[in-house]
């Protein structure tokens, strides 16, 4: 399965210990297929039904029963690593929101969505690496939410194509930006000010989650440092483009990858 199909999965396979790769692949497959149910056109009209069925299969999996290949693999990961069920339930709740919720009235609502759609992935990764400490989980939540927000800000135009707007409704109103402005790709001063504020909020969450990158060791430490700087680099790209996320999606190229790698290797605690 193509890793970039599910962008909220922040783990590079090459940096994973071999013993953890099957579990990570199983978690990814679970999320990838559920994401397809929520987004892919082939499931239109039956999205909720598909997700409900996936949820029943998840509960069966945690009772030790599995038929679907994805859940056979996940059952083994659950058994081997004692994975908890709640992060998977939260991810499914987020996918159900993708089907029914197209707008967020305020930033608190958006953070609630991120808590379900992004934070569980970080918690599962920490669990696989043997980390259960509450402060590490809190830092992970902040980092994962920052990454999710960054993805939303770079994908304003992409999400519009699916009739989803993650910029909070009350913030759009405060900065004088209408939905029609978004649909027409108008980069007004109000839109730039709104995006400047949203980028700043993502950066604040990156700062909150930064200690996690020093609190773990080994390959996970390098992976998290790369992820942290990768998210920051996307925000820099958004700023460098004058917050015009309509004309061209801000994304990282080869040169950006080298910049991120260099920054991660020069990391200062």
C-alpha cells in the first residue's frame, strides 16, 4: 500500500526496528482502508455502513476473532505488543466525522477532531516503542495535532474539492473571509492574516511537543526529529508562498528533504 495515501502516519519504515515493522504495517492498513471508506468515490452512499462494519470487525479483533487479512495482521500485532483498543476506536470516530462533518465552528472543534484523527497514531507508535509515560503522551498529542493542522493548512484547496473546510468558521468570519473567497482562490489580506494566525497556532503546538524529540532514544528519536522539522518546513513553505495555498500546494521537495535532514542531525536540545 502506498504510504502517502494516508498522510497522518508519521513513521518511516527504514527507521523502524524490524521487529516492529509488521505491527506498524498492520496499524497503517487498518487506517488506510478506513480512510478509503471515508474518502474514495467507490464507497459513496455506503460510507457509514462500511465504517460501521469496520468497527464491528475491530471489536471482534480485540476479542481474538479475525477473518479479513487486515485484521488477521492486526490481531497478531495486538497480541504481540498488547496494543490498546481505544486509539483504533478514536481513529474510526474521526473517519466517521470525515463523512458527516464538513465545517468546524471554532478552533476547539477542530482540535477535538485532531484528537481523534492524529493523536491516536502517535500514542500507538509510543506504545510500540515501550513508552507509557503521561508526559510523553501529552507531548506526542501536541506534535501530532501540529502535524495534522499543518496538513490542513497546506491542503485548503484539496479539501475544498471534497467540500471540507478545516479553517474554523468563526475565524473565517473574524478575518472577513467567505467560503466563496476560498472557492475562487482569492488570497486577500484577510486570508493572509488568517493563515498567518493558523500557522502560528500550529507552530505553538510544535513547540509544545518538541521535548518528546529529546525524551526518547534510538531510531525513534531521529524519526521524531525528522518529523518535527518536516512539519516546520511545510509551514515555512506556506509562508514563503505568501500564504497562497491555491495556486500551488506547498510541499517538500528533494532540497527540502536535505534541509530537514541537516536540521535533524544538528538538533540542539
